[in-house]
C-alpha cells in the first residue's frame, strides 16, 4: 500500500491511485484475514487512521475535490471482510453471548429498510456502512475470543504507534499546515468550524477528516497508553497529548477524564501511584509546548467555555438539534431510517 501511494503521488497519477489504493488495501487485508487474523485487526485500524490523509493527497495532486472519493471506501472494504466471519459463524447469534450483536443487527436492518423508503437507496446504504462496520468488527473479535492475548497486543501496538504518528503530524499541522490540508479545509467548506488553514488558526485534525474523529482516536489511544511502560509509550505521550489538546474537542476531553477515573477506580496501591507518576510526567513534558502563547491561548479559551456553555455557539446548536429531533421522534414513531441525517443525507438529496 505504501509503495503504491508513493508511486501514485509522485508519478502524478491521482486517478490511478483512487483505484489502486482501495484494491491494494483490500488485497493485503484479505491475505491477513486468511493467514494472520490478529494482524488483520491491526491493519484495519491503521487503514481507518490514514485513509483520509491519502484522500487529501489524491485531491491535492489532482487539484480538485470530490465529495464521494473512491479512496474513502477503503476502510469499509477492509473492515467489511468481517462479513465472512458473520457468514461463517452467524448461527451463533442466537447464543446468549452473541444476542446483543443480534439485537443491534436487527435494529440496523429495520433502520435500513425505513431509510431506503424515506431517504433513498444510496443514502441509506452509505449510512448502513458507517453503522454496521464496527458491529462486524466487534463480532469478529468476539468469535475469535481465544486470540484475545494476541489481539490485545496488536491493538495496543496499533494505537500506540497511531498516537505517536497522528500526534506528531497534528502538532506540525498546528504550526505549519501542509498544502494538502489547507486545500481540504477550503474545498470541503469546513473553515467555519475548524478554523483557517494558517499557522495557529486551526483546530488540529491530523490525518483524519476533522477534529472530532481525530480526538476520539487519540482519546482511546491515550487511555490505552496509561497501562504501557515501554519506550513507545514514552515517545508517544508528548505529541499525543499535545495534538489531543489542540483538537479543542471538549467531548473527547470529557471522555478521557471519565476513562481515567474508571482506570483509577480499578487500581490499588502501586498501580495508582504509577498512574499518577505517568500523568505528572506527561504534564511536565507538555509544558514547553503549552507555554507557547498561540497554543495555550486556544486551549485555555476552550477550557473556559466549560463554565459558560450557555454562550457557546456549538453547544446551543446541539441543544436545538436534540430538541428538534426529540419532537420528530415523538411525532413519528416509525422513524426516518438510516440516511436521513448527517453526511449520508446529502446522497439522498435531503429527502
């Protein structure tokens, strides 16, 4: 995949890369699924981490912007291989251990049927992909529960390296956004929500599509790193927390705090002291960056918004959305189905 990316980019063949990247990723994923299932899991995570970045390179090289880039299908194709697991072991869904998965799939099936009628086939199908892929991946992990020790090691490594790479890229992005990142911000029309494509003026989104997904990935990765002692954890913690803070995503900050409290609650004695030492060391190593005026101003301003939520634009917009949707739910118990909200709704023409 990496060789194909470099060749496609420098050979100035973005059209070829739009097909070559998904095809190469799917081939590698299929080989790993068949021969090394645990490493397939790590590969799938990395495809989710870097595919938006690949898409930006392709668009920038072509000097264009596509709202429906084939490159963005890659994570769904790779994770979609877990359908094979569902076909092979779907009979287990009636067993007690798997009933929660069955209930989720039934709910998605109902939402999809309603969505096809009310939002259109393409919108409902796209939304189904976004909802069903994590369920399929979870079912795959559940079926192969005996591989848990290997899965645990692979996932921790994937997120550890992910925090390091995404964090470093995110910090660099804040101080000197790359041309392809600036092109993406302007062409996608996101400057009103994530800032201007200039140094110190943007909310960090690293290799992901926007600050929200980036912050959620970093939140999960940083929580996983709390239990790590190796050199990777030490290297990743500084750029990881720096990028996480510069994303300015309050929901992810709150999620990290809840995860930390849960971890502390489950630790005793030496474990708690070691965790406290890790947090103090992380804070100290962040000081050189966070005393830099442009960075500290943006982060502290975002923290200040916690005590003035009634004046916060995004918070009030969410309240209006929830109030509007709640009224629609009460008035229409059948629902609007998948594809009626968010990005998928654009494929249905807003029906």
